[in-house]
C-alpha cells in the first residue's frame, strides 16, 4: 500500500513569507506526527494529532507555527512570517491506531529553505 | 544529559564485518526502543524495534536491550556497502506522546 506522502518535496521561500506543508498519512493511520530535522540532528517533535484534534503541540517552537487536520486524515503545517532559522526538513509520520509500541512510519519530508 | 545519546561516528567497518551501533537513554520509564536507518537526503526508515530485555533478531539485524544499564544496541552482521547510512535510535517514553531521537550514528561500510 501507499506510504506517507508529503508535498511539496522542496520549498524555497523568502524571509517573512507564509508557507504550508502538506502530509497525507498511510490509510487507516489515525495518529499523525510532525517533526523537524536540522542537519546533523535527529528529528525533533513538533505536534501530534489523534484524529482531528492536536493531542500534543508542545513541540511547536512559537506561535508562528500552526497545524491542522480538519478531517482526521490530511494535515497541513503552516508557518507564518518565516525566518531563516526555520530552514530544515519537515517530516511527517503516522501510526496505526492501537499500535502497542508506538511504531511510526515517516514520509519523504519537505525540505524548507528560507532565504 | 540528553535523553538519547549516540556516538555521531562515523563508524567504519569493512564489508562482511559486524557493525555495532550503541545508544543510551536517560529516562528509566522508557518503554520501547526503535532503530531507524536514514540514507543521505532521505527520510528515516524503521528497521527494528524492541521493548523487552534481551535480543531480537531480524535477518542480519539484532537489537539488544538492557534496561538496567539503559542501553540499546543494533548489530548488523555481514555488513554491506548498502548499509552505509545514519542510524537513528529513538525511544518511546512513558507519559510522552511521541518518540525522542538521538542525533544518529553514521555507518560507513567499505567494499
């Protein structure tokens, strides 16, 4: 079956602009996670959805970052007034409901470059 | 102390050798442990997870967990050049909703 998909694969924007990054999880996976990975680092948690609601948004760095999942499937990560420090690979992962050990499967990521 | 620590490497091994990748974690409430492989420019790929003390084998890969020592390792037998990648250790901690990752260890397998 299809894995997690993310669009766009690359996004170049200018400082101060608004961007949206999209994630389409594996069919049937109710849990969805956003991570951010900088060069030489492991993925860092941003936000977690169980269904439509954000169950944990403690990883969002500030109020310029926001994410939605209105129908419990596709999610959009929104970044306002982008800064050069936002440049990173944004990864989405999903998990099947009831996965006992929290196994998560990642999409290909969106590489965001803020000039 | 970081929650999940890994030697950044690179760890260099010749083709056919056993590669041993190590990870330590600080939270004794951690419940399950994951190894992801990440090729350069690609996203992490789940290769193994373990949740009870001891060894878990899957093909050429063996994960080992020692909760008393807060240590998890990944052994790759008969290493191949295609195993060259960064290996990320991740931990699921009780009370948290997500995984906590180490920085990863780069493995280089030379032909």
